[in-house]
């Protein structure tokens, strides 16, 4: 069915529709071939919506080996709450060990987070998506004005497609604001990462994440030592490509 998908037309037609409508489209087009990416932060809203449409929803998460203990507990809480398996993808030791042994555990403070994220996040994600037809993420336009302001509700994944195969990427929460996400979490009393109670908004690896101050944008808590408009780890590198 994927050969007949007009991505531009559907992205335009669904641009103003609800996240649930976008997810329903994704399931209608791809069924069990659709995977939900769960990062262990606010993506629980995406998981909740998808689970209500398909109790057999497929969910995966990236374990970089550097997550907060609260994030690990939260992943298990979500697994138990929805009674679903969550596939955990981890870094390849053959790539990780040489980097750590040569450069130590905090080289990203000196030479940028690109290499570390490439090994801990991008390679496991590429491995996961190699045989996936479509995936859905919790990206929102208000998360990062520098890189995510133009996120479409449906796109061809420019970072992980191959010449032989298009990978379809859904961003059902693209138009939701942070306020709307949290209203959903509170109203339905679904699980959330306890780090949010301590001033963390955008949550990634422990060494690269910190709480933000009042009136700071959430992305200022990530990779704060680097230039603000490039704060992507590579999972959504297409955002930078599109911006350029």
C-alpha cells in the first residue's frame, strides 16, 4: 500500500486534524508495521493515544546507558500501566567501548555531543528502523523554535530512509503545545517522569540534561554548552536539513 501514499497531500490534509486522527491514519496505512518511539519523557501522551486505538501497539525506546534512574523507572511504569512490551535498543559495545576507553565518559563537553549521540542513539535507532515501514514520534513544534518549528504531521524520514526504501514518519503531536500535553497528562492521570517535578522539561541523558529556570525555553536544558539553534542529537536530523 505504501507505494500509493501521497505524503505531501496527506500532510496537508491532516495538518489541522487531531493527534488521534493522525494516529488513526498511521494505523490504517501501516497497521502492525507502525512503531511508536517512546523517549521516556512526554511521549507517554503519544503512547496513551496509540494504545487506545490499538492495544497491540508496538513501542520501542532507546537506552543510551546514561539515562537518569528516574527515566528507567518511568519506562517500567509505562510498561506496567499499559501492559505492553517496550523494546529497548542499546548501543553496540563494539562502537561504544573504544570511544569511552579513548576519550573518557564526558568527551562531549569538549568536542560536542555528535559522536556520543551517534553511538548511543543514532546507531541503535538506525538498526531498529532498518526493517520498519513507519514510525511515530512525539516531536512538537514548540519544543525547539530553532529546529522543530516546521515539523510536519507526516513526512518521508530524510535521515533514515534508504535509496531502496522510504521510511514514513508521523508526528501526531506536532501542533500540541506543552500546556496541552500536560493538561492531557493531568486530566487522564497517566504516568509521567518524576524528573518533571524537579524542573526538568526536556529530558535526555543525565550528563546532558538540566532543569531550566522560570521563563527559559525547555531546550535550554539540553546541551547548554552548545549553539542554541543546533540542539538535535541526530534522531531527527531531518529538522536541521530542512532548516538549512
